[in-house]
């Protein structure tokens, strides 16, 4: 008895033309053709004193595979190339083109060791190779090369460079042109969401005619499927100290005018109504409602005012906590709004003339420790503390500012680290997109990282040039910074000569403006939902930025592709189990605004598809995945009468025939390669059974034959051309 793992297998049977950038014919690169010790299309060797055992394995494979090459290296030969495996299928290459070798590998017996991937042709001096470090878990590896001369007889080889370890190799392919690959098995941080703020602009919106305001809000909260919103904790909520006891609140001294909807009050900001309208328009609800405090009340600060910086007075932490808790409790009791996160500072490293409070890392640590304890006492433990919301992600030249430097300083205290639920940052000092996002990821120590404000401030640019800033902040944050949520500065504001940085704007004539940043933001907020995970993605083209995300149920993969360079064609991965690909585009073309295209085609089992990506365009591929492919579907079989059954022809086109060498009663079940049953039938005392295959899609299938009298069974694999 043995276990045959039945997964989706990649069909590499067809030979395509190189000039159309289709699959190069590295046949059987998935190793499924290997039967026992017979290595079809692959040659293994151990020469000049080298000793190795080559076999197949059916255990602990990557999803979608049934077999992998196992190479146990006992001792090395005289040369690096003495122990190797090579594809015996010769393929054509064209001079000047790029090619990428892609394969999965792992080792046993060490944490990491090297192998060498080799491209070799009949042309003199064509040898190209790359040493690659392999780890003890399945990973996808790539090596890209450019050939100098065209040739017809090219081979791919692997040299095993270390003894005392066992190498595993699977899913080998060579892909032409610029290549984008996805590795769903390599998952990273989970996404918390997308959104923006309504700070400072609610009163302007509610001065508009109802129809115009309603349309703007619909664009922001209905058309954009956001789940995060951020708004002010106004300093004058407590205009003067309610009393001299920071632990007993006199809520009659609080002024909620800014949150109310009273047109007779000049200080009215309609904040509560704006929030409630956002909630009611939302299709999926808001997971994160963030209260942000730019400044403590003036009476709590050294400069006696809410503007022009200043710091919290000595010993003022308890009063400040009382103020913030009063805000949280009042939003719930007065407006039935649950604030889910609170930030006690906004850009504490950036001194400005407007509402602000300068706060050092040590001062902020004291504030957070006090607030954390007070939230517990007030039974508000569910409210997250987010901090520090500095002006910039990272500043290697100044240890006194940036979110990275603040967190590095603050997290020297384990109690502060425990109290901070989310590391929050802004991106304003990263106009050239050269911040070291990884430094923030390291500093955050696996805490969620949220960008809570991001904008190209005072911009009148509505084009993809402006939108590019936001795309790059998002992709770099997700790929390099461990970012889990991204918020733009504002949902809405009025456009004027000074520009605007909101997602939606309106002009003095009441015309609504939807810049390209709005449409590109939809590629993220509408397609990547809470709980999606960042997965590995890679491209060899430096001017193409990529990012990939996997849904919690593994039924969707979202691939973002942003080309800031020249128009180019790309070979794009088709993940295992993909049954459909949707293609969304936003470009500088006026009509390309989160537009759904029907131009991506592929065959089931294809390793990649082709896509032309013009300059300054964002493309999103949404892969629908048959998640059963990724499950461990097994069929337990016995080979008791395997040799008593013949299947022909194989591969087949219209029909194939099972020939039985013994009369018996059989149950015959046809399966897709991922283990899903197609149909089942019974036959009795027949020598043959004809299987019609003309209606089947191209690919690999399994037939399970069970004897009703001998309690024996077997599985036969066939290929539909």
C-alpha cells in the first residue's frame, strides 16, 4: 500500500513558439514522468568518485505535485559538476532575449546548502550558471540570464555542490522575456485594511447641497470598499479642566459642538453625522474607527495653547488620559459610535504652527503607559493604542525623528512595547521613495504597521504621475515594511489653486473630481480585503513594481503590477489551481479607470500568461483558485493487479480504452488531477471499457479501478491532449 497524492498537475506537453513568448518546452519539469528509477527526460549522474542516490519521493511535496526528484549526496566527485541532473529536452533560444529558470527546491540534513543552476547550449562560450542557496523548506528560486547567440540545442542542468545532505527538486521551467512570478506558499503579514481621514473637511462638505454631498460620500464610502476611517479628537472638547481630579470626570464641562450638526454654531463640524453616513453607505462595514489627537488641550501644555507645538506639562499624563477616555466614552454614549483605536499624538517629531504637540519618545512612552492602564480601568481594553504617527517612516540621518527611530527608542521598554497595539506612521518625508521600510519592519517587532496618513500634498496633478506616489508607498510598505494597513490623508476636500490631496474633490462650480489616485486606490481597497496575506512576488524588470496577496480561504490571489518605465511585455505566473483571471487597469488613458479588461487568456494547467503593460499604468490580476487543489487529497491504492490493466492510447484525444486481462467486476472512477470526482461506473465481465475523452479539457486525469471480488485496486494516469 502507498499513498498517491492527487493534486493539480501542470501540463507541459504542448510545444509553443518562442516568438510568442509561450512556455519553453522543458517537458516533464514537474517530475511527474519519473517512474521508480526510470528518469524520463532527466539524466542523473555521479562521476569521478562522487556517490549519490537518485530517486523519487511522494511525501512532503509542494501543493499541486505528486512527485519530486530526491538526490541524496553521499560524497562529492573531483569536480563541481560530477553530481548533477539535467533536462534531456533541448529547447530553442533567441539571441538578446532574457530567460528565467524557475524551480522549487529544498534540502534535508542542514539549514542551507548550495546548488548551481546551469544554462548550456551547443554554442561555444554559452555556459551560464548561478550558485543558489537552498533552505530546508520548499521555496521557489529563479535565475535570469540573457543569451548571446540563438541556438536550438539548449539544456538545463543542476549541480549538487554539497555532500551529507539530500536535495529535492520540482516544478522546473524556463520562461522567456520579462517574468513575474508568485509564490502563494510563502505567506507574510495579514492585511488590516484601507481607508482615509475626514479631518478638517467635514464642515466644508456639509455646506454643500445635499445631492452633491450625497454623491461625494457615495464615491468615498460605497464605491470605495474601505474599512478604515480616521478623525480628530478635538483639543477643545475639554476647553478647561473639568475639575482637579484626573480620575473623576465632570462630563458637563465637555463641549461636543464640533461633533454635532448645528448650523447655528460656527464651530460645528458635523463629524458624528459624517461618520454615521459613512457607516450607513459602507457595503462591508468599518473594522477600524480611529480617533487621533493632534494636541492635548491648551491648559495641559507648556505653551498654554493647542497650536505651535509645546509639550505636555510635567505630570499631566493622568489628565490627558482622562481627556482621551472622555472622548471614547462620549462618542459611544452621545452618537453610538464605537471608536476602535486611539492615537495620543500626531507627528510628534514635526514642529508646526497649527494644532500640534511636540513629544519626545520618552514623553510619549509615559503617555502610553498611563493611557494603557486607564483604558483597562475604564473597561476599554478593546480600544487599540496606535503610535507614534511620526511625519516620516525612517530617517537615518536624525535619531530624533521618524517612526522607526521613535519605536526603536520606545520599545527598549518591554511595558511600552506591550502597550502599543499598532505601529503607525506617515509618509510625508518620502517624496523620492527612498525610505528604508525594512528598518521600520524590524523596529516594529512583528506588531501591525499602519500608514495612517499619506499624501502628495497640495498637488493639482490628477494624472498617473501623481497616483504613482501612492502606488509606490503601498507596494513598498507591503513588500518591505511589514505594512498591514494603508490610509490616505483625506477622503474628500474642496479643490483650489493650492491643490488637494484627497481621494475625491470638488471645485467651486460643484464639479466632482476623481483623480487617477482615486481609481488606482480602488485596485487595493476593493480587491484586497481584511485577512488577505502578503505573499511572495518577484520580477526581473527593475521599473515594474509588483505585489501579491492571498485570500484567507485561498480562493483568490491578487497581483498588482505597476509599470513606471517603458511599454513592455511580460510573462505572468498562473498559480496552481487557477480557473479564471480578471484584469483591471488604470492608466493615463482617460477611459482606463479601474476598467475590467477581457484580454487575459490561459489554458488550465498553464504556467504563465502573457500581458502587455504600457508605461505609467497599474494592472491588477485577480486569480480565482480552485482551493481544493491546495488541499491534501489522497487516494489509497494497491498495485495488486496493476499489470493486468492496459490503457491506450495515452496521451489521448477523442477516446481511450481500458483493457482488462482478467474477467472480473470492476468499479471505475474518473478523477480530475486535483482529486475531484468526475463520474463513477460499474462493469462486469468485460475485457475492455471505452472512455470518451473528447469533452474533457486538456490536462492530466486519473482512473481508479477497483475489483469487486479481490478487494484490490489501482490508479492509472492518462493525458488528454
